[in-house]
C-alpha cells in the first residue's frame, strides 16, 4: 500500500515525498495547487518528483468530501502524512473562511478517510502557533494551549482535538507535529527569510515588527523532514501512565501523541537579518514597526519528548541554513522568476 502525503506541492510535503521516494517507498501526493502564493514555486517543486519510480500525483481539494472519500477508498493507505493546510497567521486575519475549509473541513475528511480505510498511522501538521498566549519558555507539549491569538492557531489546536477524538473513538493512532518556523531552500515565499530576500534584492525596505525584538526557533527543512520521518515509524499506542486527575495534553490513554519539532534554540530576528545580509551580500533597509495583531514575540521548542521517543533533535545552525537558502534563492529561484 502506498504512503499518502497531502500538501505534496508545499514546502514540507514536497521535501518529505522526495525523502520517501529515495528510500524506495511508493508515494501518492495530493495537493490543490492553489494560488495562496506563487504557483510557479509549487509547480517547480512538483517537477522534482515527476518521473520518479513509485510516485503518483493527484491534484484535488481535500475539502471535497466525496472526492476525498473516493481517494481513500481506492488507495487504502497504511500511513497518511497530512501536511496540506491553509498556512499563514497574517492571512487568517483577512480570509478566515479559507482556514475553515482547508484546516477544518479537509481535516475531518482525512480523518474519516483514515477511519474507514484502515489507516495504521495518521501523522499531521500542527504548529508552534498553538502556544499563543503562553509565555513560559521553552514551549512544552505538557503545557496547555488554550489561548490562541490567531484563527490559524485555533484551527491547528482544533486539529489536535479532532485527532484525539478519532484516536479515542476508533483506535486510530495519530501523531501531531508542532512545527517551529520552518525555513530553507524551496520554502514558502510568505515567510522570513524569503520575504526579506525578495525585498532586499529589489532594494526595498523590509518591515521589522516589534522593532526587531522578536525571537524565533528557526528550524531547517532537513531537520523537519527527519523528525517527520521518524515520527512515521513510531505510532502511539496510548500512555498507561496517563491520568485524568492530572491530564498531560501531549499524550493520552488513547493512541494519540503530540511532538514539537523545533531547533531548541531561538534566534534574535536582528541576528537572522544580519546573517541573511551576509549571505546575500546586500544590506537591508529596515522599517521598524510595532507588534502586529496575531503575532507573538518569541517561540522556543522543548524537544525532549521527540528525542525520547525517536532519538532525534533538530540541530542545524541558523548560519548554515541561511547560507543554503541564499544559495538556492540566487541559483534556482531567481532564474525561475526571470523566465516568466
């Protein structure tokens, strides 16, 4: 049975599909290839997979209930890695309905497909955004996450709750992965450092919120893929020590688990900008602005649970990751843009 990866035209899904194909796995990728950001980037990612043995791509919207049910009935995948979602904190302030359709409706369709298709493990993308109003650092899966500060974060928390319900009701093993500021070659163009690189190379100023007093746990794409890959091989079976008298949010009596995947090392935004300046050979003009709605001043991942179960901790230094991104930006992305 093939392994199903949703969001296969996206940043993480595409990189994971490549990894799985390199291992000799049969992979079916699904993506709607919407125009939330430049479709040329999504098509270029998919071109990396074309012609690979074991690869099949299905272009569809998982919010389509009947279409999703038919796909699962045909494939009956043993493992599903659900990475398709409407991403972005800021965009959720402008277009909330897109998040309901992509992050809630599509997710329940995937859960139903897993339930009826005999899936043995559902791994899905959550987000560091679920920590919202939490201020105790580092963020731990043992902490409650009941104060989201954006609709995007609320939908990701809802995904975790929905997954737990299916784990309990139908014994479906589910693993939620809270990603922390993923970056690297082929990354989304609505995120730092891509946004900054575009503006800096065009000679335009970058907007630096909270006047630069921001810290992010930037996590390199290869580390994210390694974390996902290891999570696939560790389906939860339920924690016998879990107690309803003192319930841990990250585990359960049901076959349910949540992990952080972060670099466990928050970086000052101004240091990231300086590193990008050096890598691109361009000095940034900075517009220092106040904090924007839906944002948080810092993220910092506690990855002890991930390491205990999978034996892995992300560790790529920001300097290494930014250098690799800048090389890709100059050698791959700019030629793609210039061709148009």
